[in-house]
C-alpha cells in the first residue's frame, strides 16, 4: 500500500509523521473520510468544501488547492490500483515545538491514504436510537471534523 504524504507517494512502511507534529501531540488538525465507487469519489467537491471550511475555522492554511488535492486523491487511488475504496484525507498543523501556539508550527502535514473498501456482512450490523445529545455549545464545534 502507498500513501500520499506532503506531495510524495510513499510505501506505507516509509511514510512517517514527526513526533512533534501538533496533530499527534494536540489533535490539531482536521480530516475527511471519502468513498470511491468504480473509480469515482462520491461527493468529492462537497467533502473538500467541508475540509477547507474546517481548515479555515481552525485557522490552518494549507497551500494545496482544491484541484491539486483532487489530483492527489485520484493519484493515490491509481497508485494503489483501487476503484472501490475507503479514502482518508488528514491535515495537521504540522511539526513544531511543544506548546499550544499555532505559530510554533511550520508547514502543515497532509496525508492521503486509501485502502480497499470492505463491505459489512449482511448480518453483522445492529442499529439503535439513543438519547445522547450533541456536544454542548461551548465544546468544539461538531461541524469541524477535528482530530480531537
């Protein structure tokens, strides 16, 4: 399996994120999970709009534009010979000295991984309706798919 990491396609065994990456240390980042059907990523534009909105809401600037990220996602599918796939795009604030100040970080870390989609067996899913409420209004905005 190969993963797209900061502009390079690498075997998963060689791909690594620094131990001082603020996504790892503080959950400072966002992600999107996507699904490809027959080589086409479902609702890709909507997912990327949400990703960029989430990035904006946490004031994380990534130099990778919408078109370049789209190309990187499809390149990851192609490199792994996948047409029906689970795809995860993760963007972290990047490596920086320990501390909560976002200015401590340099370049964001961008990771795209894809793997074959595994269907659930017909008899293995159970659903339930629960009384759990959404996060309180003073919690992290649930509209941001953060790493926390």
